[in-house]
C-alpha cells in the first residue's frame, strides 16, 4: 500500500524480505545498510527477544527516481522466520508493495524453504492479495556452501510464479545489491504503471552506484542498531508525540502530515514481562 506525502512530494513503497529462519534476511539488510551513505538511509531498528533478534523489522528508506514529479522512497522490512512469530509476519507483511523471498540453498533447508514460501502465499491471501500479482523476486542465498542444491532444482521446487531470481552469498555481500536493484526496479515500474502512466522521470543515482563499504577495523561499527526490550519499547510508545484527537496507539491517517511518518505494526508477547497474552500495538515513528 503506497503512502503519499503531499508536503514532501514523496511516494513511499514497502518491500518485505521473507523466508525461513536463518536464511539471510537480516544479513541482506545489514549489507545494504552498511554500503549506503549516511544521508540516504534511516536508522535501522531491531527488537530483541529471547528467541529472535529481529522480531518485527529492519527499516531503511532508499530514494529512487520520480513519478509525476514525486520522489519514490522504499522502506525495507524483514520478518522473523520462526513459525512461532506467524502473527508478527502477517502484520509486517500487511500493505507490502513487493516481496523478496530469501531461500537457503542448502539441501537440508529445502522443505523449510517450501513451507515458508507457501506460508507467504497463504498470509498474503488472508489479506486479500495474491503473490502472483505482487512484484517479487527470489534470492538463492548461501550459494557458497558445499551442499547447495542446483539452481534448477530450487527454481523448480520453490519459484511457482517464475519470478526473477538472483544467486547470492549475503555474508560476503555477493548478490545483495543485485537482488535489491531487481525488486526496486519492479516496484518503480509498478508504481509508474499505476500512478504515472508508465513513465519514470529522471531517476536519480541508483543502487549500482553505491560506493563499496570501507575496510573493517576493530573500531569500525558496521551499522547503527537500536535494540529495545519489550518493556523499553512500550515506554518509548508512551512518550511518542500524539496528534490532536488521537491516542498514541490509534491508526495513522491516510496522508502523512510530517516529513516522514512510519507506522509499524508490532505484535509483542506480553508474557515475557507481565504474564498476559500477546497484544497488537502500532508504533508510529517520526523521522526528521
């Protein structure tokens, strides 16, 4: 679901990285985050729990071209791979304009890849969407492993809708940029077809021109990550600015009144600290 911000003349699209646990979703976003200049990225956030470090999302906006004079920005999210967090996956997937499915190429992971892909199809269908009609690509990650299956086998077993595919080794950064560039182009074309008559106007410097990351040293910090416990997150929500007539937990309006407002759906397991059942909240981030 594309967001329009008339004040900043921006279209904001949402891309979700989906896949089984430990397939490399977070590693993909970490590499993208590390290779982008600071001016072109937002803060990457992570909610740590007892069993999954990225409970709900990794966030990153990227500027692309313009459509009818409006800049296009992309928000990148990951979902937790564990089955236990299926409710969270559904919430993060809501309103996605495109999906990157990250598959683990190793032979023992084939069934978990197929199960996760079917879970993606089912969760989208529950929200009234069809994966076949949504821009999506598949990344065959961990191609450097000795037990990696042939691409032909993976494509036959997983790629049901013949989406574009990319081979990758996310740990080394290989194929990460190509995967993101591929899905970003699909999103840009989809937005142009819907809102710009199929015309993309003067695209800005694209992902292929991102400078390589600097050499790592002991003092180098690869990214800025703010990790919050469940209790700390609730405290932050209580301190969020509230619009007139709304509570901090109320849904956001269809038009964004600030420079950039991101409303993040989150399911927290309150049993971690209060013994209560899971509850859905919505975290509104004001980015200046």
